[in-house]
C-alpha cells in the first residue's frame, strides 16, 4: 500500500498546489482559462497522440472493452438520474449530476497516473474510455438535460450541439491521429516529434495543477447553500459504485467468454475509481445547471479519491 501511495501522492499533491494557489490569490482567476486552454488544446492532445502512436492498435480498438465500459457508463447515468430526479432536482440538474457520477477525470489525471502505476500498456484501455465518455456519455447527459418542459430547444437540438462540441474537442482527434500513426507505423520527423514530446511532458503537471485551480474557482464562486444529501451520495457513487459496476460487468463478460483480458479490466476499473471530471463544472455552468452542486461533487470526489483510489489500486493489483 505504501508503494501505491508513493506513486499517487505527487498527483494529488499537484492538485492541492493548484487549489491552494488559486485560493490564496497567487494564481489570478483570470489566468485559469489560459491554463485550461494550454492543457486542452496543446499539451494533452500531444500526450494522447504520443501514447496512441506508441500503443498497438488492438489495445486502442478493443470492441469488448468498449462495450463493457459503455454499458457501465449508461448504467451509472440511468441509476443516478433515477435516484436524484424529483421535485427539487429537475432534468437539467439530474443529468449533470449523472454526468459527474459517470465521467472520470481520465484525460487530465487518469492516463498519466495509470501509466505511472501500471506501465505504458495501461494507456490503450484508458484512452479508449476517454472516447466513450467524451462522445457517448457527455452527449447523452447533455441531451437529457434539455428534457425539462420549460426548455424550448429540446433534447434533439442539445444532442446535435453536444456532438458539435465533441467535433471541436481536440482530444478525440489526437487519439484518432495516434491510432492512425500506430496502424501505419508512421511518426512525424524528429524535430516535430521532439516538439510534441515537450508539450506532452508538460501535460501531466500542468493538467493536475489546473484541476486544483478550477476546483478552487468553482468553490469560491459558489454562493448558494447546497444540502449534503444533494452531492455527497453522488460523490460516493462515483468513487465506489462506478468501479464496482465495471468490475462486475467486466468479470461477467470474461466469464461468458468475451475477448477481454484481466489487465484491461483492471485498467478500466481504476479509471472508474478516479474522481469526477473537472470540466463537467464548466458544462453545467454553460447549460444553466446548479453549478454549486456539481462543483461540490467534483471537489468532494477529488478529496476522497486520494484514499479511495489508492485502496482500489491495492485491491485490484494484489
């Protein structure tokens, strides 16, 4: 367990550094969007491309893994909506609550953390989960958020807008280019590859610092009180129920003869055990959901994940 904590501690410590810098005013709130832009449009795509290009295509395109993880994501969304939708929580808030319960922070935190824990072979399955969450889970939850009767645009318009947003996100394109490079056995010329490498090396520390800064900004801008029952269960659902569902569904698939190896299953269980994705707070704000509630879920899941994630790693690797 100590060896696991020695690996996970620096990752969560960088999140804490970003949080502290923003809370203390050392990092101005106006600078946080710039950090986010650097990570999302420059560093993280280069990291994903490099991992994708150096990963065998069979690991990036595993249909059994894709189906298992997608089924679990849909299960989490359906369950979270079912238990939260009610008089106080409408479709908009229920849908974004479901998104934070089903969408791990894989891009900013998970890929580098899992590679550090399990080796570079963990990159393929982890990257596959990013595609599911960005394309499928996010689009579904955004469409569900538009089901309130007062919304004049409707779910179909929201779904089209969500898919348009996916096309404008550089991460799926970086993954696709990496997969193409892996298939063709091709890489850019050395000066270009070295430039990509410098940006890729910056992705992990800057992304983790940015997560902390985003969480601090969300916490500082929240003014309304949110009952604990509106966010604590969803944070626990993300950290406990999500990996348990993935483990049960994946183990059942293996028992039924699905072409899914135990290592890949371990990777996606650990992905599911990650805290909620910090960018969901930005989406909730954009679509008019209760961002205070979403920010609290993300913050609590990130705080608790230092202990819960390390525990899941210990259980899955021993």
